[in-house]
């Protein structure tokens, strides 16, 4: 692999955002994802190559390590932040169509629920895996999901809930959305949610963590 891309991969893996960021300590003073992405583009490396060779595989590795309990939320957050820093340089190429996205993922924390830390992590990781993410925020009603789907036909939907009292609102949202968008696929997640519960309420998948979301979304595409 090209040396800049190799370094960029390492920055994402270990959460090195930019030169000024003090983490991880062993990379202090070195260039981070922000500078290296710009350097790669300036060197003429195609944005799609930067995504496919460095950014996406590095985030995939981070997601795997999180699932396996080898890294924890703080490390994953730093990797996601490094990824976001890199994406600020790549995003203009998404808009121009030079870099294709896999599809659109609409996500929100269900109505009645204000927890968003896990949901935000899912947003960053899924975006890092090459999806367009529409984040509807917290306390999201069924009507807001319907409106977002009207605007983004063909999108997949993710629902997050952290309370046993609000996880039941997932079914209300799924039923309401299916009245007008019967083919929409739903992924549900959040601490109190389980695979059995997902099946019970008619969701198409249960994701225990962001990496599961990515796997499920890719499987919906037949990847
Ligand atoms: Co609240 N809270 N909270 N809280 N809070 C919990 C969830 C609770 C377990 C604490 C406890 O009692 N031990 C408890 C729920 C109990 C229950 O329902 N059985 C609880 C309660 C009761 C409440 C209030 C009712 C408290 C009160 O007011 N009496 C209140 C409710 C407000 C509301 O939502 N209407 C409340 C409020 C809050 C704060 C606002 C103070 C704050 C939220 C701040 C914020 O999110 N911006 C807060 C916090 C921080 C927590 C804890 C401490 C931490 C949650 C968190 O962010 N975890 C939590 C206790 C705990 O979990 N230790 C607690 C870190 C985050 C990375 O993990 O969100 O689980 P998590 O996300 C994971 C996975 O679940 C998954 O991926 C993430 C990474 O692995 N995931 C998905 C999440 N969504 C996903 C979606 C997917 C896929 C995976 O696909 C779509």
C-alpha cells in the first residue's frame, strides 16, 4: 500500500485526528488523519482509493476490535473523530458524484428517549463505512421518519432506544412507517434491545453495535 495511505490507516485505527491532537501518546507530534488525507489528495490519489484502501478498512478493523472487546467506547470515539476529520476532505467528492455511496441510512433515537451517545457512534461508523447517514436526532416521531423516507426513497432505517419504557415505541414507528412505505427495512439497537425483541416487533435486523449495523446494511445490498 502507498505509504501515505498506510499512515492514514494507522491514524484511523488508533484515533489520531490531527497533528495537534495529543492522542494516542505514541503518535504525539505526528501528522493525523486530517493532514494525511489532504496530502493523499494533493499527491493525486483518487478519493475513492483513499476510502477503499485506507479509511473504510481501518474503520472496519476498529469495529471488529470493538465487537471483540479489544477496544472500548473512548478509543472507538477517537477513531470515529479521526474518520470524520478525514471525511471533511473527501465529502466534496461525494457531492460531485466522484465517490459513490453505498446507500442511505436514516437513523434516530425513538420518541420519548433522549439518549444519543450510542446512536451518534453508529452514525459516525456507518458513515465511515461508505453510507450516507441522515441523523434525525433524538425523540423522533414516526411522522418524522415517514417525512425523511419521502425525501430519501430507498433508504434503510435505524432505530435506537436506551430505555425499557421507550423500546416499545420502536414497534409504533415500524408499523406507522410500513403503512406508507411497506418495503422499508429496519435495524434496531440499543442496550435494552435484543434479537428476540427485534423479531417480535417486525424489525429486519438487530444490531448490538455499530459494526453489526454495517454488516446488516451490506447484507441488505447483497454484499
Ligand atoms: Co440515562 N438511563 N436516563 N441518561 N443513561 C440509562 C440508559 C440507564 C440504564 C441508567 C441506569 O439506571 N442504570 C437507565 C435506563 C433503565 C431502563 O430503562 N431499564 C436510564 C434512565 C432511567 C434515564 C432517565 C429516565 C433518568 C431520569 O431522568 N430519571 C432519563 C431519561 C431521559 C429520556 O431519555 N427521556 C435519563 C437521562 C440520561 C441523560 C440525559 C442524563 C444521559 C444521556 C445523555 C445523552 O445521551 N446525550 C444519560 C446517560 C448518559 C445514561 C447512561 C449512563 C449511559 C448511556 C450511554 O451513553 N452509554 C446509561 C447507563 C449505562 O448505559 N451505563 C443510562 C454509552 C453508549 C456508547 O452506549 O448508548 O448503549 P449505548 O450504545 C451502544 C449500544 O447500545 C449500541 O451501540 C452503542 C455502541 O456499542 N447502540 C446501537 C445504540 N443504539 C444503537 C442503534 C443501532 C445499533 C446499535 O442500530 C440502529
